[in-house]
C-alpha cells in the first residue's frame, strides 16, 4: 500500500524533528540521573564539595560508620545499574561522552570499595579525614563562619577514628600503615600549630573557646590513632598490598577505559622510558661531552636552592616559566592571579614534596592559589 504523497512528505519532514526530540528527551533523563548522583556523591563527601567551591557542604564531614559506608556502597551500585540502562547512541554526542565518563567514575568508586577494600585495608583514609586546610587557606566566608564550620567538623574527628578501629582489618599492608602514621601525626601537628595560628584574627571569644576545645580533642584523637597504628597494627602488618595483574587490568578497563592488558602497557611504558633516556643522554653530551649521562645528572642535582632561599627561588622560577609560556604563545593564561609559594603543610609531607592547591572550579570569592614546596636538609 502506498502512502498518499502529502502524508509521505509530512512524515519525512517530521523524522529529523522526532529524532531530535527523542535525543533531547534522552539527554534530559540522563542529566536528571547524573545530577541526582552528583548531589549524593557530595553529600557523602562534603569536604570535596567545599574544596570545589560548593559551600552548601561547609561544616560537614564524611560519615565513616559501617552503616553509612554500606549505604554509600548500595547507592553506587544502584546508579551503576541506572546508568547502564542508557543507550549512548540515543544521546547527543556530548551527553554520550559524559555518560562514559560518569560510568567510569562510578566504577572507580565501586572498585575502591569492593576490590581494594579501602575502608578495611587502608588506614590512610581515616588519617586524611582531617584535611580542613581549605577553611583557612580560602576566605570564601567571614572568618567567624569558617571557624564555626571547623568546630562542627573537628567535633566529628574522634568519631571517625573510632570508626577506623572498627572498620580496619586485623592485618594491614605495611606501607599503608607506615604512611598513615606519618599522615596522622602530621595532621595532629597541623591542627595544633598551623590551624591555631591561622585563626588568630578571630574576635568572637565564644567561637574561639569552642574551637580550642574541638581542636584539642581532634588533634589528640589523631595522635592517639597514630600511636594505636604503631602499637597494634604495624607489628602484625604484611607486605601484601599489590592489586595483582587481573585486578589491575579490570581497574584500567572499568575506571580508565583502557582495554590494553597490563603487560602491553608496561611494554609501551618501557619503550617510552628508553626513548626518554636516549634523549637525556643526547642532552647530557651537549652539557659535558666528557662525562656520562648519570654523572651529568648528579651534577645537575647539586644545583639547587638552599633551604632558607627555597620559597623565594621557586617563586622566581614560577614567574620565569609564566613569562616564557606567554612570550612563546604556548598557551593562553586566563588570569593574572599568581600562585603563592608556601611550605607544604606537615600532614601532606608524607606523600608530597611539591604540589599545587588551586581554588575549586565553582569558587566565586576565594581565588588564592598556592604552590607548596617542602624544604629538606639536602636542599
């Protein structure tokens, strides 16, 4: 049966519109699910929300109780299922790509909780829970309001460390324990010294008194946690910390969307390493043709700032790099705000000798950026 020509033309004209409408509808449905997931994500990790500049999460901290962790695991599984039901081909190109990224992010969270058992095997998770540096480094709110948030958070630190003792396995990986001890002691020291010094301008004595009490309790709880790890966990710790090839392969495939086997990635990495070593050897010959590459490398290592000049010299180097990038039109630098060079906070030194701390992408007021460096005896 033939369609009348007028009807055929009408249907033909409507098809692109219908297709576009279907894509818009699918996009809207996906966006609603994504928005719901993200809100739940930050509700379970409010410190991350604050660091990104979402200040509705100020004064809140993650609940590490077994009940809360199990609830978050169930939430992640639900969203993993819900996202799997979307057909990428029915979404717009942008949302199709966004779907893949979000699915990988959810898979990564699930992998950490289910395969890596981070809350049962990694004591560093709890030692890092007191990372409240954002509240004193960024003036996104009046000092009194930020200190109120600090009080609310620090009041929960002892409970987090009680949960740690309950959640952690009897035997833990030794490298995790050793680093957790350093981080916990560094965090305790940060609360006792840096945090106290950072609120010297606080005028409200009532808030100050509440802060001093909460801060003391939190700092002591962290110090006790480090002692507990050293006394109870370190002696019985093991060297069993590696994921293994099979798990690592799944981690790459699920959370990084890399479907190459680990052996192939290692092969690519070793090939690139060899190319870099050859390039370095060529450069070393230009510096000193009478010395080997490793001798030139050691010579370069001896050229560094002194500990007392490190902050100033790094600031000068950063300014030189900025000028070079701009003068050679390598990339466009969108802001004239300069990163302030400071010493790395004590609690970050266990795993970093240099790092960047920039305002969150949603931050509207606090625009300070910091480049942390760690002076050492060898500087």
